[in-house]
């Protein structure tokens, strides 16, 4: 695992457990600017498709958060989907969003800022 803070390691644990619980393609966990956390998995229903990142953002917005500081995204692609970049940018904290990308086991391969 790439070197990340203890707080971000908690996000890895949440994202990994959330993804594994339902066998989703992707799991994500975010920390907002107030320190609250949100965890979600990909939703792939016939009438609703939403990424784990988008679900985390929706939960944060619905909870009254002002923005996201960090997010962990775990899945097979190891990349941030292009459809997730714009919502993260729209709802980022003052210094952007630190995005840790990793595989489904929770091994972080890269970190970017959006």
C-alpha cells in the first residue's frame, strides 16, 4: 500500500468492506470538510446506474456537507472514471480532493488531486 495517513487508511477499510459486502464492481469512502465519512458501492440496476464515488458525493450533499477533502476508490480499473472527475471537482474542499486509487483488496496504487 502506498504511504497514506491514518485517517485515509480508515477510508480504505470502509471502501473495501462496503464493496465486498455486496460484491460491487467498485467501493468508495469519502471524508468531508467536517471530518464525517461516507461509504458506498457501485449501483447497477436496470433503471439506476451510479458509481461508488457519485453515491458518496450524493450522501455528503444530502447530509449538508460543504465539500469533500479525501476519497478512496477501490476497484479493478485502478483509475478514476471520467464521469467521477467533474462531480468531485464541483464538490471539492478548498485544496481540491485527494483521491487514493486502489485495487479491490485495498492496495493503494496511486494518489491524485482533483
